C-alpha cells in the first residue's frame, strides 16, 4: 500500500532538508514518520520568512525513544562519523550539496549549497558513504567522498542520534501524537500568520523587483514553500491521526494555493510587474482560519 508521504500528487515533493531527512531516517529505522508531524500546527510568520519547520527533539524522544545530541567535532568529520556509525548511531551533518550525486540536475557538481544528510555508514578505506538525503537513501564514493570530507576552514554543525528508550507503536503511538498536537496548538501564533505575511508582502515585492531571479528562488523557498509544504504535511498528518476532515481539506487548500501564488510571483518577477494577489491570499487566510479553528475545537 502506498504511504501517504509517497503520493505522486503531492504539491511539494520536497519540503526542507531537515524535515525530509527525518522522514527518511525514521522510515529507514522502521518507524512511522507521520506521528511526529503534529508540530506543523504551530507554524508562524517570522516577519521575513515562515518558520523553518522541523521535528522538535522532545517529540522524537517521546514518540520513538530517540535522543538527538550535538556531536562535538575536534577531529576530522569522517573520523567522528565513523565512530558513531559503528555504534549504530546516525550522524546528521551539514555538507555541501555540490558533492551529493542524488542532487544531479540541481546542485551536484554545479552549485555550492548547504544541506543536511544523515550518515548511516561509511568505509574510509573504500571511500564510500551510505547516507540519507531529502527522504531518500543513497551512496557516494571516490571524488565525491573526498570532496565531502575535504579540508574546511570551520567545522560544520553535526548531531548524532541514539536510542534512549523504546519506540511507541500502534494505538500508543497515535495517542501520544494526539497529545503532542494539543501541546503544539497551545503554542500556535496569536494571530493568523497568513494575514501577517500579507501585511509584509508589498515591501517584499518591491525588493523582488530590485533583485535577480536567483534571489526570488531563495525568497520563495523561505516563504511560500515553507508555509505550503508545512500545511501539506499537516493535512496528511490529520488524515493519518483521524483529525477533523474540514481541517485536513483546508490544509490541502492552503498548500495548493501557496504553490499557485509562488508561480504567480515568479511570473511577476520575470515580467517586472506583479498582478493582484488578493484572491489567493484571501483563500489562504480562510483556509488557515478553518483548519486551526477545527483543530482547537477538537484538540485545544
């Protein structure tokens, strides 16, 4: 049976590198990743971007018995990763996507971009790496291995994941996830974050017109992609957890509308003028209000 996260009709096949990484890692560990997505109910607009949503460490501990610890790097990254991987502990580390063959067609051998991978195993002698990136599992070797672990002026940020208790399963996992949803709803934004984004948008559109298209891609990733992908995952989560149907449908509407608005703004950047954004913003505001209202009535 096709997992909901594998649906071919997803609006956002990729969300952000950290959340996608955890989805892939949990599945590689034989755990159900849907349970950890309760945190998506609390996303806010932060003035210049929507919250870069990622699974909270305390939720990972509660649901799966997984402890996320910072990995102190005082030797080569390769050396530390080898020690932890040999102990069965995935290592999460920021790397340069230039050396990741799974990004062929985007950043591989073309662009230096920061992204996070989970190292599951490595063979230093054979110069081969087993890793997860963007929810998929891959291998790299040879020159890519050398480039990934080559000299750098500063150590990257790294974490390792160890088991600190048993993972919940079945009804216990779902019940614990619902409890986390109630907790995250208590920390939801005080005001509708789509309305806050709308208020900031005119100034942001002026900045877009003054910048090249490359800037738009960065802007869109941190605004419309983050809110659209967040609410797509929230909608999928609500269907999994048996949440209100109108909330799940409204999340899907918000996701699809954010994607359409992203395309609309991209066309505006190319034409050097923007059309009226009122209709999609109205739809997104209504969808957020309907979704959160239904969730608060059920779980708040």
